[in-house]
C-alpha cells in the first residue's frame, strides 16, 4: 500500500473499503498485523518519544484519522479524498463482521460498565455481531503477569480482530508489545471510538469534523484532559509541516522534514 510521509510518519493512501479489505485479507491468509489510526497528536508524539515512534513505524498500516493529516498529504501532491476516522472504521467493519461472522474482541473502555454499554450498542446496531470477549484494563501500567493473562484471554476467545481503545500513544505501544503474543490476525487502535460508540461522549457535529475543527469540540468537552494534546501539539504540527512543505516545494521530495 502506497504511503506518504508526514513529519516522518508514513500514512497510507487508502480509504475505508481498502483498509477493511486489507483486514479481511490478513484474516483469510492467517497472517498477523496491526493498524494505527493516527491523528496529528500521534504524529507529533512520534517525534518526541522513541517507543511510540517504533510502535507506529512497526505497524502494518497507519491511516490518517485527523483531517489535517489528509490536508497535509494532499499538499504534498497526493490525492487523499478523505480521512479514515477510527470510530467510523470500527462501525463499518463491525457491520462487515456481522455479515461475515468475523469475531471481535474489545480491549479498552473506562471500566466494565462502559465496556458493557459498548458491547450492547454494537450488538444492537449490528445484529449478529460476534463479540468474542472484552476487557477494560486499569489506567495504571500492567504487570507482566496481567498482560500474559490478557493475552491468554484474547487467544481463548478465538477473536480475529482486536479493537483497542486505550488512547494514544498507549494503544500503539500496547499493540506493538502484544502483537507477537496474540493469535488474532488483526489489532486496530481506535482510541475514543469506545467512548463514542458506548454513548458516553458525543461526536463533534459533522460540519466541525469536515472543517478540521473536531479538536476544538473535544477540547471544549474535556479541557482538563485534552488541553495539552491540542494546545501544545497542534501549533507544533503546523510549524513542522510548513517546514516539510517548503522543503518539498524546493526539492520535490515529500520526505523532506
């Protein structure tokens, strides 16, 4: 799959259908991989944190979840019509999974009650969906024994896709660390999709999503948790990408910067 490097992170030139096709093909071939769903925050953390950078660069596919990343890819001369938004990817694939009897596992959520809401909503929205299991981990770091127990639970469930909703960059590092231990062919990190689909947090209005202002809506809803992510990293992303874009215009190489 062709990629476009944005500030050092290779973003796939793909859409929902091709991403889901890759997931299905990986399952059929009994291969193993993981998908990172990247926002501008993810890209910027990769520049600061070696573990996150290694995890994202080690993914099978990294898709642009944030609309500014789509704009950046297009500014570098590519045709990326839309983003691959994590919550939408999860919803669309669950519809396909219900049709094709693909078993899924849900790893994440605020707590057991939130996870139960998520399961109920997904099963109601997608009749026939096989939720093979789920686990809402504590917010602290897990011990080796705890991670081993989780790996055994996921393997025992027979799930073919593991949806991971523990937030970036934690989920990217978790997928990279757990990928060798798990038999499930596909892992996908989707962050806030768990809260959205559980009905705990509203999504931004469509016009804010389309205009790239979703971050402002989320910041207004959860300022204490998200202020650092957006007010620190958004300006850095703009500045960093402007440097890449200028170098690209001068050299014709999108990797510049």
